[in-house]
């Protein structure tokens, strides 16, 4: 019977092969910083864009958080003082001296400024016996006061909403930008496999890790942006409703004053 001439693989050879594979895998540092520094140029650009978007989003988040917290506190304090005061003209002077800049105070001062201007002109133009003319002027004053309060409210809400559009854009687009980096990373991985004709983990791992890291950055941008947008948008809607209610109540208050004065 003929004996096999194939030489068995020795324990030393097997150990050497395993060690070479381990060294090949360990030659690639898969830390986050290394993935960024050694990423493909296009993938690196995508990562830097996402990192910049993340920094901008967090800046907007912190700015809006403290701004809305301050506005809500000042609005609540203003409402308590306003409805507890007895003389509007004296409270108006106090607010003007404090130079308050929150929306409710600005709406109040704009309405009172228009009130005093309109009343001064009305007293110059209306003959005391002309009741119909006085009523027409009162209606005109009411309309101008409402317009001034509406313009002030819209301007202040637009100022507070500034930056929310970027959060919405980042929340909707960042995952897709990260997905683009993922596709490019996977393409690079397959290109490396085809070029080296080697399907070992050492060849595939860097490109796949790079691709997944781009996706992770996109999600890191999108998730806080969406959460913050929904939170701030809800708070701004509540604030807008509160300003609208104050505008209506204050208009009714001034209307009663005008009606009393015309009798």
C-alpha cells in the first residue's frame, strides 16, 4: 500500500499563521480619532460637515434653552405685576424705565405708545359735541393698537424662532449625509478586497468601521436636533398662544377705557 507523501502542518506552522493574522488585524487602529484621521478624502469631508453641524446644533440648543427659560420667567412675572396694578400709566412708566426686552413687555409698551399718540391727536381733532366722530376715532385707535401689538408679537416670535430652521434641517438631512458616507466607505471596502484579492478581516474592517462611523455621526447630529426642535417648537407655540391671549385681553381693557371716555 502506498503511503501519502503530503507533509502534515506542524503545530509551529499553525501558530505562526494565527499570529500573522492577528498582527494584520492589530495593525489597523480602529479608534474614533484614527478613523477620522485616516478616512478617505470624501468620507473625511462628510464627517467634518457632520461634526460642524453637530457643533452648530448644540450651540443653538443651549442658546434657545436659556433664552426661552428667561422669556418664560419674565413673562410670568410681567403677567402677575400687570394684572395686580391699578394704574396702567404708572405701570407703563415703570416698564419703560426698566427697558424690558421680553415679548410681553414690548407688546405692552408698543400698545401704550400708540394709545397716548392716538389719544393726543384725537383730543386735538374731535369737537366735544361730535359723538359720532369720537366713536369713529375710537374704532381707529383700537385698530391701530391691535396692529401695533400684532406687529410686535410677530417680530419677537420671529426673533425667538431664529435657528429652529437649522435644527429641523439638520435633523432631517444628517442621517442621509451619514448614509452617503456609509455607502462610500462600503465601496472603498469592496475596492480594497478586489485590489488585494483578500477577504480577511484586516482588509474589510477599516472600510466597514469607517462607513459605520459616518452613520453614527449622522445619527448623533439628527437625534438631539429633532428632540430639541420638537421641544422648542412646543414652547414657542405655548408662548405665542399666551401673547395672543394677552393681546386680546389688553385690547378689551383699552376698548372699555375708550368707550367710557366717549360717553
